C-alpha cells in the first residue's frame, strides 16, 4: 500500500514530465475508481498547462493554469506509469502532454480516487479540512499542546490524521522505536524532550524512505516504468520475533485494530 514516501516519490516523478507542460488529451477508460471521476475532468484538463505539483497527506496534487487542482489518491494499489509501451487492463485514466508523454493511472484494486477542485478552495475540500499539519511542518510545542491531557496511547494519536497528516502505521512504529517511546505510553505523559526526539525521528524515517524512493527515479522513464514503489528496510515494522539491534526481540501487539511493532527493551 502506498504510504507518504511513495506518494512523495510519485509526485516528484510526475513533476519531471508534467511541470510546465500542456495536457493535450485526457481519457477516462472507465467511469470510476473508489468513486466516480469528475464528469468534466476531460473538459477542464484538456488544453490546461500544469503550473505545479504537490502533496497533502497521502494525496498527490496537480495544479493547472485554469486554477484547478487535480487530486489523486493511490488507494491500496495505484501507481502512475509513464510512456508505457502498451496499455494495461488496469490503466483507468490516461493523460497525454503536448510534448508526447503518455501517463496512465493504473489501479487494479480501484481503491484510489481522482477529484478536481478549484485551487483556492483546496483547504476547504472535505478530506483536507480536518487534517492536522504535514509531518515535515510539525512544531513540537504545537504537538505538545495537542497531546496535553490526552490519555490515549501515543501510537494511536500519531496515527490520527487530525494530529499529524499522512503518517501511516509503518512510520508511526518506526519513529516511536527511534525515539525510544513505548507505543502504549499515554500521549499526554511524553515529555517535551522526548517529543523533540520524536519529531526528529519522524523526519528521519520519512526522509530516508523518500531518499530510497528518489534513487529509483533515475530510471523510471523507461518502457512500462512504474512510479513510486520501492523496497525499504525497517527496524521493527513487520519484524515480529526477530532480534532488535539491542539484543531484545521485536514484539507485536494490536492497537486500534492495527499491528504495532516495538522493542520493549528500547522503548519506555
Ligand atoms: Zn531493542
């Protein structure tokens, strides 16, 4: 499942072929993914020039000179393919640029989505309205304020989109491990010093993954190139029963219906 680093890598890859380019053709090859494509998608994008790309939480943003923003979500299995030799069954949306690039949004399981919103209304778009700050814009004092008095486990609140936007289960586990914070610790009891370490850890785990993704970008414009998926190494995530670097053993518990991986020796 694409997490924030995959979406960031995808956006950076798309930027290389879309930034400043005019979209010459749009083809929706079915009516919907998780929900319907906007009815006027083709009409509003065809002939528009891409003025910039971005990311909010796990959504990719493509801004145009018509003051529209196309918002895409990769769902469970989505990816963009660039200049593929031939169409595949799950290429559901095609974009072509005036300079001859062909992009396909491929999504076998169709949990992804595509929306088109006026750029100046993005902040009020329902899925964005309630989002907390981006992980890279986290302010430690602000985080402390929002966790103050909260008894819910730190693992659960870090995964809450209203506290931090787009930080998935994997990166919550990894960041807590690096910061030495036990996933069950009541959120309001984490000291400012430890929250500072946590914010640094969040930045580090995301940046390392984005860098790993970036190194795969150099050859993404190749026949059947698929953007954004890459292998990563985790210290605790999905490593139940395996040794931690400290000599302890990685444990798995379930919190809020999702697996948490941690080391009881390193995390308090
Ligand atoms: Zn350990």
